[in-house]
């Protein structure tokens, strides 16, 4: 049974933008539409993360390539009636941040975001009208040397990451989510939730809202107001029966 409400994926990757992505933007959009999601936010790995785009390219060409996953997902989403919003996941040799509320035009006009520190990133994103959520802050992995927290330089915390349930990998780490939620509550920060999905094998993470969101700015405002009626950790498995 699918829980009532409007389902939104807030953390997912495409093969066009992320080197670890296994499915294209269009394929990802079809999978989410089939499983009844209202919308998705494409958050491919940014310049110093696991990007699929050649860093040797001039900034404008890199941005164009980076946005292809989103653009392909958006085109397919428009065809299927799935909302597709733009974001990205910045990487700092371990800590990663989900950036919401900006667009390709903003990136083209702000090449300084590429080499911004965590503190500078926060300032630039805020000046542009966006928000930042600390992605999976307590995850342990080969590319994360130590847990680093930045409560003064994020607007929210990814409290639930469905990739930690181990539904596909068998590697369950509920403690990562438990610590993230406790951290958000201690710091009085709102929470996001997402799948961190890299293929069309659905993880069923995300956020459920009581209304359909207008755009990515409506999403950021809804996050900051704590409007989500439920955060999904991936345990709510959905029978994907929608025909597309």
C-alpha cells in the first residue's frame, strides 16, 4: 500500500551527471513516475564530488554537461506528468551537501561556487535564494575519512537516507539515520529525507507532503517550515503498477 500524500524524492543521481550513476535521467524519471511519485529533485555530484563530467572543460561547458541528467529527466517528466526539480550534491573530500533552490543560469553566473569553502558555499547559496541540507552526515565509507559537522553552515539535515536500510545491498546501517535525526533535533534544524538512488532499482525514500508543490522554491520553503507530513526511510515498499 502506498501512503497517501504527494511523494517527492529529494536525493538522486543520473548517469549523465554522476560517475556512480547507473541510469539516465530519462530512465530515472520513468521509474519514479511508475511508482507514483509526484516529483523528484535531481542532485548529481558536483565539481569536486563523483562527477561524470570532465573537470578539464571550461566552466560553461562543464555546467552544460552537468545539467544534462536533470534536463533529460525534466523532458521525460514533462511527458509523464512528473515534476522534476534541479539541485546538486557538493562534495568536500568526505562531507557532502544537498543544494536546493538555484538553477543552471545561477551556476553559469557564479563559477566561484566551484572552489568555495563550506562557509563560502553557505553564503553564496543564501545570496542566491537557496538552502543547503547536510547529506547523510554520519555515514561511514571509504571516501569519508571522518565525520564532520557544520551546524552553522547548513539550513537542514538529511535525517533519513534510504540507502542506509540495506534493501538492495544488504548492508543495513540504521544508526546513521538515527544519529542524523538526533543531531538535527539537537541543533533545531529541519530535516530532509531522500533515497540517494543511483539506478532504477527503487529505494522508496523521500518526503511526503499534503499538497502538490509549485516549484523548487516552494520545496525549500516547505522544508524550512517543516511541512512534510512524513519522512520516508525506504521501508515503505510500493508496488509499482502505474503504466507509463
